[in-house]
C-alpha cells in the first residue's frame, strides 16, 4: 500500500497545475489512513511533519543585488527530510532548518533570488565540481577528509549517530545485532563511525546499503533489515521514538556546508556563520525547527 501511495503522490508532482484544495485534503486523508494501517507506526513523525509543511508559509525576502553581481545563487538541499529540508508541493517551496540557514546566507551575500536543487547524499560533490551548485547544505557530515575537490565550512549543527530497531523486534541493545542485518546509507560518513563502534564491542552484523533515506526506512518497516544506523536528526524526521525497541546513540559529529575547492564564497559563508553564532540568529533558527 505504501508503494501505491508513493506512486500516486509522485504523479501529482508531475502536474504543472497546482492541485486543488480538495485533492490535497484527499492526499492528507490517504496519508493518515496509511499511517494507521502501518503495523509498526514508525512513520508517525514523518506523517506529522509532512502535514505541517503542507500548510507552511514563506516570509523570506532577498536583497536586490549581490556582492558577486549575479542575481541568483544555486544551492543543493535536502528535499525529503522534515525539519532539515523538505519540498512542499502546495507552495512549491522548500522549508526546514537548513533552508532557513541557506536563505540567510544568500540574503547576507545579497542575492536577488535563491534556486534550490533537491540533493540525495550521493551526487553532492559532483554537483559542485560540475558548477551546478554554488554550495550544498544537506546534512553533510564534516569528515577528516572532504570529498575530492571540495571543502567544508565551519560547523553549523552538532548531532549524533544512532542505531534504531522497531518495537516489534526483540532487539533491545546493539549486542543483539550480532549476525543481524543493519542498514546504512551508501558512502555516508556514518558507515565508518557505525562499523568502528560495533567492532569495538565485538559485534558483527550483516551490512546492507541504501541510496536514500526513504529506501532505508522502508527496508526497516518491511523487515528487509533488522535495524538501521544514521544520525538522530534524520531519525527524528521519520520515526516516533516510542515505537522503537532500540535507540542507541554512540557518536557526536557536525554538519557543514560543502563548497567547491577554490571558490572564494567559502570565506564569506564562514564569516556569515560566525556572525550568526555571535548574534544568536543561528540558535534561533535551530530552536525554531527543534520545537
């Protein structure tokens, strides 16, 4: 039923005409019924966040001219993670903490327009190297070594890695994962962190890899994997913690903005982030989306 629903919703996104209010209410009703029928109810948080963004509004204004002389800035963002970056079909705009940070940076740089591009974890660096994006802010974990040809900004958010399992399983501790299937996002920094953590506890699960978060969480609900590991901000967008038998945090790390190496915009971004930390505007944005 979930696959049929996702196909229906995708079909709506292909229309050039905005769906009517009645149709949007039908979509909402289908989502609610789907959540009720879901045995595990792990997607309660994602459902509520989706409903919230359906009725969200945008009050951002952008300056008339930019310091580079260009009118528009291209930014790669998450498009399906409520609270971080999510596309709203009704308004045809993006909302979330990272979206607000990106808009603030664009405003301070003086750009007249902001163009957001939906970004999965895999093509971030390539989009920058091909000059499709000026920068990417999409839950990019700051690693010891950034992707080839790219650099990180200073951190804008601290978060944690977590391993979760749904309540219908008997997994209550990471030690229960011995020989179990554990899902991870392909090429993510969390892979090394998770493996090091479990190896240090003499735990050897069977690892399965997924290209995006929807596929990862779907695999957990459908029983293709026994547990998954990702960061807590992603988990909170998808899962209600009361429906989990395991929610074990084990690592602290930071998000940073990804920029092509040699692009002087990185200095301006770092300066703006530093000012946002000093004047409290960064904390205000974070708290807004954590409430």
